[in-house]
C-alpha cells in the first residue's frame, strides 16, 4: 500500500507539471491539481509512524487553496486561496514549534524574527503599486505568516530530533519562492513559465515538509 500510494503521487505530480508546461493542457492541469494534496496526505498516512492532526490540517488547507485558485481570475478566488494557504502555514508553524527537542537560543529567535520581517517588508514594497488597497494589510500579514513558517521550519531543522529535519528548512524556503512568484505574477508583472515555477516549487515544498515530519 505504501509504495502504491507513492507511485500514484509521483505519477500525478509528473502529469501535472507536464500539463503546466503548455496552455493547451488546461483540463489535465486542473484535474491533476485536485489530486496532488489528497495523494500527498495518503502518502503521509501510510508512511508516518504517528499521524499529526496539525500536519493533516495543513495538507488539507493546501488542497482547499489549490481548488480556490482554479477559479482565477474571479475576484474572490485569490483572497480565498491565500487565506487557505495561510491557515496551512499556521498549522505547520504550530507543529514545528511543538516538536523542538531543545529550546532555541534567544539570539537565533531574534535573527529569524528580523529576517522574517525583512522578507515581508521587501516583498510588500515590491508589490505595493500593484496591490489593491483593500488587499495590502492582509497581504502583508500573509507574507509575515509564510516567512514565520519558513523560520519555524529552520528552527525545526536545527532543534528537532527527526533524522530528516533539514528537509523542512528547504521546504520552507521553497514555499517562499512559490508564493512570491505567484504574488509577483498577480500584482506586479507576468512571470514567464509561471505555472511550472509556482507548482514545481510548491509541490517540492509540501513534499519536503511532509517528508521531514513523516519520519520524525
């Protein structure tokens, strides 16, 4: 069962990225996108020694966000999708912080906090003119949340007992890359090969994070 789930997941990932490479494969891209997170959740369920409700909730939030973004360019689609992803990031943050084997040094916490704030401010300034006024406050909050999730993933990689904890840090950084590309495309300028870049980094981020906590 474990390897059947893994093969199905890898097959759907491959088909989805294949579909993302061409505008003529829109239906295949939409269909496969809806199966990505459910299959990742199945892999987590069959491989994990102990299933965390927080990780399950985070993956499901990713699934809901994926579905909402399928309805773009409708106005409600992007905010609804971002809200779902934000909730998923919060669940990951809680899981990471709850599974630290040692207490982090205060200096590391301060540095990560400053880096998170700097990342959010930098991206906000870059997108400022293209962001609708109503979306500026929630967008900044979302940027802080995803930067905090990446920082929490770094803490997890430094202080958790998992043998694959370092995968979480890479996954957190890839999440920033994916969401930054999506935001730039939506509010600043069109990004060439957007679908391939966004989805490849997003899938890799989710896969690495889930892998890091699966074998904890």
